[in-house]
């Protein structure tokens, strides 16, 4: 297909490697790890305390040095199609959020599929939320201002974590920030049917992702795996949802945001024109800078940050 991408995004598209469907999961993980190791080498984290906690899953806590605590805290969940990614993937983002918003960021390294299909990854994310709440005093966390957020699969896991917290009467989530969220295993929206060859994420990748996440023996799918099938979205926290025009995940994100609005949840929804999944990596493009800046504003408001 031909797509009307924002012209400022074309250099990123030309620089992207051609997708190789023959790569194994371990090869894809290794490639991602090498990329983020190179990117993180240039990140200045002076003035930020970075501490690893094992609960037993790894949670990396970023906090401004010598800040007056307790602090609002974002539980940040990395993307990667439920199959790749790690806390290193979120390093640059966590440093920027701490520096600009003067809050804490807790990045969780959840178990990955296909070795650990649903609900393993979600269990780790929900455990991290409970750990932040239960140990708020020692961690310097304001337990009334804990948000969840993530991009792509991380956005889907953030949405599921908020659903679990609501349904289990668990820790209060004050806000959820869902960027390009992966929410619907049914793969039946117009954008998912149409975008079979888009950059960075396409329908074939979504098919692989859900097969790996749900496992080979999946029969009845839980709404905590696929939040789009949840019948009741009332009582969820105020939300920010962003989608990209030429992203297979576009319509499930928009539909989820509209359904939350209809259920009485306060929602801010942005669809960015001419963009694709992950196009915010093109930091020189005006639309990417705007999308990133608006997300930070939404996070600041949702966390009640003082900066």
C-alpha cells in the first residue's frame, strides 16, 4: 500500500532495517538489546538516583537526587510485542520524565512470551504496582499518586493492570497513559485489516505477538489479556490515549478511549496524522515532538506533578 506519511518522517523510514521474519525470538531480543545499549550510552543521568529492586521481578526505580519525598510515581511498562524489550528500553524516557516532571519512575522487567505466556507478564506488572503501594513509605512514593503507563504492548499491559486494580480493589491508580496500546487479540478493526506492511508494526507482527502472548493452548481469552473485550470500563482512572494514523493498533486504541468516555471515565485522546507505530523516534519531526510534548503534559497533569 501507499501511505501519506508526514514528509519529515521519511528519513526514519528509509533508515529502518527491513523486517526479517526468519529471525528467532532470541535474535530479535539481541538486536533490540544492542540498539538500546548504544542509545543509552549517550544519556546523561546526572542528578538522578537509579536503583534496581528485585521483588523478585526486576523493578528499576528512577528518582531525582535529594528530592523532597513522597513523590508521584509512574509505573512504566516497556513495549516489544510481549516478546522483546527490557528495562533498558525505557531508560531515556525514564530519565527525561524524572528530570522534567520531578517525579519517580519505576520500570518493570516483566516475564516475556512465548516462554512465559499470559498471565505471567501481567502478574509481574500488577505485583510491581502492589509493591510500590505497599512499600510507599520506604520508597518515597505518594501512594495516592501512582500512575501506570506504557507504549504498544506496554500500553496494553498498563490498561490490563488498571483493570486488575479496579476489579481486585487493589492499589489506587490515579492515571493511565496508553501510547499506541495493543489491546485487542481479535485483529478485526479496519486499521488492523488494512495495514499489512506499515513500518515497525504491521498485521503479520500483531498476529505473531498475540499467538506468542496467549500461548499455543489458548481457548477462552481473558479481558486481562485483551482489554478491548472487557465489557465494563467504568471506574477506571483518568486516561490519556494516543494513536498513530498508519498504525494497525490505531482503531483499537480509539475504540477503547471512546468506550471509556462512554463509561464515564475522563479521557484525552489524540490521533496524530501522517504517523506510524513508533514514529516518535524521529525526534526532528515536528509531529513527533508535539506528540511527545503532549504526552509529558498529560502525565504531569495526571500525576499532579509540581515542576
